C-alpha cells in the first residue's frame, strides 16, 4: 500500500522569509583595484536591470524579461573566480552574466531592443544573450536546457586536452528537471570539468523551494550521482568568490565535476509579468536588508579601499553608462527584412540563408541509382523518386564560399 504523503513539506535548509548567512566564513578582500571593480560591476548590473525593466514597461523590449536584481553578488563573485579562457553558460536570467564577462552594456541593451547591434544581432532578445569572443556561451530559455550543453562544452575541453573549466549556472527549479540528473551523472561518469552552480533564490517561478523540491539542501542533490556539493552565501560577493574559486580549482586539477549552491534572493518577480502574490512585502524587505551592493560598499569603505563618496561616483557612472546604452540601442536599426534567413540552415532553394544546406538532386539521384535504390531513370539520368530521402549536400554552399566568415564577424 502506498504511503500517505506528509501534509506539510519538509523544512528547508534556508527558511523562507528568514535570510541566513549560508557561508559564514570571513574572507580577505582582493587587491584594491579588484575590489573596486567588483563593486562597480555589481552596481552596473543593478542599474542596467532597473533600466531594462523601465524599457520593458515602455514597450521597447518584447517577449519576456527576467531581472537579476538582488543576485549581483552571485553573478560577480562566481564569474571572477574564472579565467578568461574558461566558459560560462547561463539561463534566461542572463543580462548580468553577459555584462560580467565584459560584453558592453550597449550591445546587451541593443539585444533587448531586438536591434542589429545586439550581441546576438537582435535575434535572441533577453533570454538568448551570447558572446563567444568572451566565452559566454549564452542564456537559454528552456529551464535546465543549458546543463547538457555545459557538459558538451566541458567534453570538448577535455577532448582537446586543455585545462579549461565550464561554469554552468541554473536556478533551484531546474534541479528538478530530468536534464539535471542525466547531465550530472554523465559528467561524473566521464569526469568532465564542470562547476554546476545552482542559484537558489528560494523560488522556482512562484513556487517556494520547500514546495517544489523534496530535498531542500540543494548542495546535496548531486551526491547520489557522484557529484559532491558545496554551499556559498550568494548575498556575499566575497564568500561566493571564495567557494566558487575553490570549486573551480578543484575541478581544474582533479578533472571531476562539483555542485555549488548559492543561497540568494531576487528582489523582483520571476519576470516582469509576475504579480508576486506568493510572497509578502515583509519577506522581501527582510532580504533587502542584506542587499549585497551597499553591504560590500560599506565593507570597502570601512577597510579604506574606497572613500566616502566613491560608491556614489560609481553609481553615477553606472547610470551614465546605462543611459548611453539606451541611447545606443534606440538608435540601432532593426535587422533588415532580407536578413531573415541569416545564420539559419535553410533546406529550401527559394530561401537560401547565409550557410544554407542545399539539395543536390543529381548527386542524390546518382547515389540512389548506384546503390540500386528507389530512383528511376529518365533520359539516361538518375532522378530521385518522391519517396526517396534526398541527402542534403554542402557541396554547393562550400563552392559558393558560404563557409567563410562574413566581413561583419571580423574573421
């Protein structure tokens, strides 16, 4: 007889509405220049996200918009634990990750606006930022969809015998997806150099952690799959950096995956369409008391790294940069209609893209006839029948030079 499920969900590792320090350890500051850069980048991400929300309300941004306000310490602390040669792959909440990897805010804002100067040429929008030159391998709209891709990137690094590491970020809700178990199992089996970082912001969309996951101590979710876990205070940039840096170096040297849980909180809704009826204003206010940006600024001022007015100057500079990004994005043109098929594999001769996969009926017919297949003869030549699977040929595309880099890509 099946057991009766408990009437109340199990207690979470971090109680809803009661922010606790997940790390707790004291960490030394980085050098002064790095500390200031961390604070400036966190501030830029905050101001960028706020303005992105405003632009969405003004119908400048289409589709969905997911903001990372409140999670800046998790973004900056983890990314600064990577080398430039390492890879970062994100979720649909990806604006901050593009910025922290160095993508100019102008190109990120232009992407939100769907303009040609966006980092994905206006074709990705909010959920699909991408910057290969900075090894930011994109945001992904499918929950948990980035995990197997991260494993593939890590497999490539391993296959090429490099010491690259891939950092894969995802939300607590994604830890319930099938891709989580499948990817962690394969990564452990093949000893792939991946740090999986679950950003535990307490909610999977509008469902609290204790109601969507039987295991609320998320750092332990990978143990049965051979992936040990660690935890950091995602509201503390120093603790996040220290824990992720340790994980990255262990993965780099041991060539085995690790799981890091970053305990954090988003101050805004899941997306701009979220009415936020699942949490109280008091709960949000209690977490806002641990806002990572003023907390880090206060620490730097106390330690003499910045003076009394430097944080305000950083804030003014961030606002000015975002203002310029909005102006740039608004003046950038939309992609031209004739570019609709650019970067698309097109199987239709009438709609040929930049790297279109074309059919070669004569070759297909000859192959079919030579193999004694279903092609029939006409005027001494081979012609494929309607029932044949016509193989797609790259010959014509290669002959036309469509494999070469386009000038605007800067080969």
